C-alpha cells in the first residue's frame, strides 16, 4: 500500500498535518492507535489561552481545523486579559471533549484523499537515509514518499500514580514501542520528558453553590475567522465554570505525602512543564501561599464530569481523594478518573529543519508533543506546518517558513529548531519580539494569503479578508487625515463624550490613541464608522492606538531583515567578538556561515548574538 504522505498519530498535530496534506491533493494515510481517540484532549477540556489562542487563530488563518472544531464543540468562550493591551489578550474556550473527538474523526473520514487506519506503528522503514514507509504491529507495511510523526506522549510512555507505574501512552491506552529505536538507529537524539494531569470528578457530587461562578463572555467570540460572528454570538449556548480553592488542610495533606510523590521520590526522571506544575510542586515551591485557585471545568455539554484544573498530580489515589475532599464544595466529591503523570520520549527539535523535516532522515517530519512541546495548540500548529511542507515538497515547491515577525507559529518553530528544549515548551506572548504586530485579530490579515495560495482558504474567505483589510486601512486613513482644532464647538463635543479637552490641533489618530478614548466614542467622533461592523470599528481603534509602536516594530523588522543580508567576511575572527558564549563561537567556526542570515539558522544563535556580530562586522569593515 503506497501513499504520498503517512501521518502517524491522530492527535492535534496529526489531524492538522493529515488534513493539510490531503487538502493539498496528496494521497494521505493517517495511522492512529485508536480511531475513536482521534482528536482526544488528553488533559484539560479547553483550547486556547494566552498566546495559545494566537496559535489557533494563525492556524485558522492558514486554513487549519482547530478553530472550526473549537467553535463547534465549544461550551464556553472567554477573552483573557481583556483589561490589558490587545497584543496580550488571548481567546480561550471550554470544549465538549467528546463532541470534539467525534467531529474531528468525522472530518478526517469525510475528507477526500484521506484514509484512516487503526494500527500502531512500531518501526520506520529507512533506506539509505531516506524514510520510505512504516511497519505496524499487525505486520503491515505502508509505503509513502513522506512520513510525519506526531506521536504525542506515546513513545515508551509510562504513567505514574503514586507508587504505581504502568506502561501507557495515556492512562488506559497502549504505549507506542519500537519507534524510538528506529529514531535512535537513524542517529536522532531522543530525550525524556514528563507531564501530568488532574483528577476528574462526578459533577453531581460537587456542591457548586458554595463556589464562585465563572461565566463565559456575554457576546462569545468564535475562534475561526470563517465562523459567522453575529450568528455565533446569537446562538452559542454556554456553560459556566466554577472557582474553588485549596486550603491549609489540602496543603498539609500534600506536604505530609511528599515521600509518596513520584515527582520527589526519584521515580520520575523526565523534566516536567515549568509553567504547568503539579499541585505537589506548587506546594513545595510556594510554601507560604495560603491557597491556590482551582477551576472546575465541565468536560462535556451534559456536564456530568468536571476537570479539576489546578490540581495536576501523581500522588497516590488515597491522597488524591483526601485532597479533593478537603476543598470547600467537594467534601463529598466522587473521583471518576485519578490524576497521573506520564513520562515519554521526545525528539530533540534541533534535529529538525525549519520545515520540521529531520536533518538526518530525508522525507521524515516530526511535529507536536514529540518535538518537546506541551499543549494542543503548539502541537496543532506544528502539525499543520509539517503537513503543508511535506505537500509543498512533493509538489516541487518552495517550503513555507513563517518568520518570527509574521507569526507566533514562526516563533514557535524557530525557537524549537534553533534553541532546542530541555523541558516541555509552551508558547507565551513574551517569546515573540514583535507581539504588537502579531495580535490574534490580525492573524487572517497576516497569513490568509498563504492559506489562499496553498488552496486551504477559499476565494470567498480571501475576499472577506481583503474587505476587512481595506475597511481598517480606510478607517485609519480617515483618522489620520482628519484634523481637530480646539475651537469652542469641538471642545464642547469632547466634554459631551467625557473626553479631556485639547489645546493644540490634533489628528484623529492622536486623539483616539489617548488611553481614555474608548470604542463607544469612536462612532461619535466619526459618525460614518457606524456603518461598519462593531468588530471592524474595534480593530480600527486598536490599530490607531498602537500606530506609533507598530511603526517602530516595523522599522525594527526592516532593520533586522537588512542586517541578515550582511556577509560575514571570510576568515572572520569570531573569538574577537566579546559577548558571544564559547558555545556560539564554536558553532560559528563549525558551520562557518557566509551571511548573518545563514548564522541565524544555526541552532542556539540568538537575535542578541546576531546584533553583536553585526556590530563587530561593521567595525571590521
Ligand atoms: P497527542 O495528542 O498525544 O496524540 C498522539 C496521537 O498519536 C494519539 O492519538 C496516539 O494514539 C497516536 N500514536 C502515538 N504513537 C503512535 C504509533 N506508534 N502509531 C500510531 N499512532 C500513534 N498540555 C498542556 O498544555 N498542559 C498540560 O498540563 C498538559 N498535561 C498533560 C497531561 C497528560 C497526562 C497528557 C497525556 C498530556 C498533557 N498535555 C498537556 C499535553 C497535550 O495533551 C498534548 O500537548 C497534545 O495532546 C499533543 O498533541 P499531539 O498531537 O502532539 O499528541
């Protein structure tokens, strides 16, 4: 059986990789251990969040599936950080995890050029440094021109709950064995990481009446640019989450059982996610904290089972029960599934090119948690890019490599393949140098053109994107060109909208960029804006407020792009450059890059190192 592309693993990375490849016309096979677990959310029933929401929006702008799946399966939508600057706001949705799986699987099964088979891949077939297929536990051999691995937490997975350990890819699911050996035999550097999840509780045993309620946004925003916003806001049914707290009793219980925590007994060797610590880790590290938040999140629309977000743990079952019962509102709670930790193999991402193809094995791509990341969104973003680049390569076309200044996806992949990671990597807005340019709401404006060129975004959507762009541009132009004079009439108008008066002439842009100038004042200032969708009005206001900063970031990018074209003189003495680490100097000698652009592609060469190099090259010239 021969295919163009084989994707191994039907998680969030695998779904996007397979759909992108099939939609780009490649005959694609998705192999996954359990067909009904395609699209399973291993951890919390939620998509998005700070910086992760950006990834989903970008994925959607390219024609990916996660945003659409979330809009359909979502049961609560919120914009986080709404009081902070728009660049760091993030969309987050609670999802019905059962529904999510069903619609993801249906999408796979109904997409042309796609086949799904339930099997476990246990070896790669590599001939003379080129992958040509895979072998499965049923002794089937599938041949393909490209193979994309998206195996998540399954490679040699071992689950820990207290003293109990079990080989598993997720609790209750077979691990994937054998594949790591293939990767090692091919010379790839493989490491071990760890992550963990929280207990799930029978909702009918929780007393929600004593907890704080956390509702979704009054007007929910969809994730996908392709979802009708007005219709969505009007029809989407939402469920609340609840907030509870740990207390002194919970903490002393946990502390009293540190000696049984696999995290501290040496039973777990893999490094865990720093920013998603287990509750035992939190109690250990922040001993003086009186309480920790717990978010009680429904797992499905029926709300029969809740995910106790904030209580990730691998403590033994008896301790987990006592911990849960110590929380106000959960005194009689019944655990349905215990929390656990999992250790698994990952591929050192510096083994990969920016296309996510491995450097050592031609036509083999890796994406998702396998590359050392954590999170559905990080996984999906990589899967999409691996799928796109595998298809582009088969079509003999240039790869799509998103730059750091045009997408969080670019930041994610660049960080991974140039710096590598020793702990589960998650996205943060702080990782992006140009975050003002990378707002969630500009993802379609930034990336839609790529999705359209790839055939993943249709003409009608592209037209909507261009209309949005021109409405915003026109709106900004109007604000730029309108000059307000501090005459009596205008000062009276400012007073009527509760805005500070002006003493000098101001352009509309200068006026609306004041902190106090909010959306409701915009239409009063420029009545013709009333004809625009409120969403477009908001985008105009945000762009106007950030115009100065955006311009500065654009200048920085231009400067950086010019800098990257600078040649490094032959025989350049890298040792004479103070401020470069020995590791960087060694790498520069090893690879001897001809330009700063080439230097920037070497793993571990940071933007700061490039800046210093640039200065020294200029001095030498
Ligand atoms: P997965 O979603 O793991 O999917 C992998 C898929 O590949 C599965 O369908 C599997 O069956 C299939 N597969 C694997 N090997 C083979 C094979 N050899 N042959 C065929 N099919 C195969 N993320 C967070 O952001 N925060 C957290 O706190 C967090 N905690 C987690 C806790 C646990 C216990 C687990 C298991 C995951 C946790 N995650 C967390 C991670 C999150 O689930 C992943 O980041 C995300 O699901 C990764 O997506 P993926 O597509 O790379 O892999």
